[in-house]
């Protein structure tokens, strides 16, 4: 294809050239989420505080017989659905009210309550250890989101915002934690980490893939 003096392709009139722009990372984004400097101490504090809150909340549930047998969460579902359809009801969406009702009618509180309790404990400990920080924060944020959909505000909005920030900072939020060693070992998809060593073909003997 012919090019002009600047090296850009020359096309006939009416012909369109599709170009993809590569967006560069903003300096603020780099400073907050792609930096292993002092900002990592901030993420450490956020991680430890949020992880402790989750672990403490979950441990209280684990040690509560009323929670572990599903009595508490069943009552919570009933209260959430009690004023559904009325102005300013706790549950605002038909699909989520249907979801809660299906859980209630199927007796799912017996296994759902222990699942929530242990998820909070394990998720909180993982955050404090800095293990799979981004993934764990995403799952905990999903729990916050569901609590709010069911009409429970309280501390959930703050926890949700902090969890989202940790998701954005998944690359450096666990720098002072296990992620510093685990993530490089696993490596991103498509690239072998230190735990997965690539196979080097033996060129001298002709043992290489392909024809």
C-alpha cells in the first residue's frame, strides 16, 4: 500500500481505514495500582482492616447457633420480603425478591447460612494474608452487593467501596503479603509462571514442534 511522506497509508476517496488506539495508563492509575512504592503500605492497611472486619463478622456467625442452623438468615429473608411491593420496601427488584423467596421456600437457609459464615471467615483471612487479594475482594464485594439488594445497608457501602478499590489494585495490594510470591509463580493467562516451566525444544536433535 502506498504511503505519504509521514508514513501513513494512502487510500482512495470513500475508503475507510480502521485504526485501533492503544490507551496509555494514566499517571494516577500507575501511582495507585501499578506501583510497588509507598502506596503499597496504604493498601496493606486497607487490606488488614477490611480483612479483620470480615473475619470477625464471620467468626461471630460461626459461633452463633441461631446463625449456623439458618434461623437468623431465614428471619432476615422474611423481613426483607415482608414489605415487598410497598413504597420504600427493603427489596426493590422483582427478580431479587423472587430469588429470596425461592431460597426461603426451598429451605436453603440450612446450608446457605454456614456458607456465608465460613466465606466471611476465609475471605477475611485471605485478605489479611494478601492471598489472591483481587479475587477475594471481588467475591466479598459480591456479598456486600447482595446484602444491600436484600435491604441491609449498615457498613456494607463502605466495605463495598474498599473491596472495589482492592480489586483495582490487585497487582500491588498484596505486595506485602503472599501475592508477592504467588502471583509471579502463577503468572497471567497465556504466560508460564515459575511453577510452569515451558518446554524448550531440542534443536540439535530436531525435536521441535511443527513440520
